[in-house]
């Protein structure tokens, strides 16, 4: 089986996708609140003489809009930080062996399409060296890859106990990390010399 070269541009793209995924769950959840509230405020203002009736709907809508804007600014700053960290070469790449994959239920408000839910089942990869990695539910992991792009279920299915992975992270935020199966990818030689 031919391995694909893992380059710094690919890592950067995957880490930015991971940061986007981390922030989009919360942002999407918030938008499910403020959009209907704003619609109610507009309807009240158009059809009722007593405009003060809209205040109980307006205050939470404004709160969620302000938080939504702050979260998007934080994501943009995080994306710039990821690019800066990678450009500086402050990326940590380790080789870990997979211990097991666990399913855990966590409290994380998110949208399920038609409704908002508070709890979510997630998959976590645990490694023998003590590290762990939360599997983001992407439609396609390694979208830049010609041969090995796969869904989250596919990544889970090809991962067996004892498999080795490249674990890529940076000191700024260990939650934003990415793994690459060593059986499919190998580090670019220029990358190993830089790090």
C-alpha cells in the first residue's frame, strides 16, 4: 500500500477545519435561538400598537446575537493563531499507539437539524502514551488526500488497537489537534527536518 506524503499545508488545513468544527457547534446552537426571537420581535412591531410587548423577546435575542458575534471573532482569531503557529514551526508531532476508542456522552448544546439538544455522544481515541483525541464528525477527513479521504465512521473503522498515528498539536490549544494513521501517511522529509 502506497503511503501519501503529509505536508505542512495539509496539517494547517486540517487544524483549521478542527477549529471551525469546535466553534461551529456552539454558533449554530445560538442561531437557533436568536433567529426566531428576532422574527417574533418584527411581527410584534409590525402588527401591534404596544411595541413594549417585544422587549421580553428582544433582550434574549440581543444577548445571543452579541455572544454569536464574539464567538465568530474568537474563531477568526483562532484561525489566525493556527496559521501563525504553523508558520513559526511551533507544531508538535508525536507518534502514538492507539489504545482504544471509547464512546462518551457529554453536555454540549448543539443543533440536530430540527431541534436543539444538550447531550451528545462522541468518540474519543485514547493512546497508550496518555494522549486522547476527540473525533470530529466531519463529512470528510483528509479532504486534501487523493486516496485516503474518509468520513468519521471510516476513520473509526480503519483504526485498530495498536495502530500507530501521528498526533499533531500546538501548544496554544491541545483541544485542536489532529491524527494521521501511519499506515496511510508519512511525514514529508522537509517537515521532519523542520520539527
